[in-house]
C-alpha cells in the first residue's frame, strides 16, 4: 500500500510540475486560470504530504535512541487522516475539467482527470479499510 501512496503523491507533484512548467501540456490550460492554479497547488501540497507520509511512517523506524534519549519519528496525524489526503486529491482531479470548461478551454484530458479521481477514491477506501483492521488488531493485542 505504501508504494501506491507514493505513486499517487508523486503523480500529483508531477502533474503540478507539468502544468506550470510545460506550456504545451494539456494541464497548463487549467493552470492558466486562477481556480485551476489553486487546485493544482492544493494537489501538489497534498502530494508532497503523501510522499512525506510514506518516507516518515513507512521507511523510517517509529523511534530512535540517541544518547540514551528516545525520539519519536512517526507522524501519527498523517497516519490517522491519510484517507483525507486521497479524497483531497480525488476532488482536485475531478474539479479540473469543470474549471477548464468554465474558462472556455477544451477539456481533452477528461479521462485522465476522472481516472485519477476514481483511483484516489479506491485507494482511500482500501487504505482506510487496511488501517481499520490494523487498529483493531492493535487494540485486541493491548487488551
């Protein structure tokens, strides 16, 4: 699951990069509008948080010991509310065709937008379900 989260976050960052730095890309039509630029910035920030979540919560230990003191490295809030990151990305992808159409641009990437939105919602569901199971097991083990 961490690889899928890394992919979704990285894809959001790459979409932002293409939208703002490649004026010939289809995503740049959305970035030219004020609403579209805001959506892409929200998407990039959410993607960066997802990537940091994977790096901190999945690839590093929960805590480290330095000079006899224990330091917690886990980012608990990102773990608890991870599904909201997926839903935020899904919203950003689903709103982009509307912003493009509202601004008078042709919406040539509708399938791309809605496929990514659907994919993020499916990942949110499976991630929440997986975390629910692991939390149930943790509670059972501590009882």
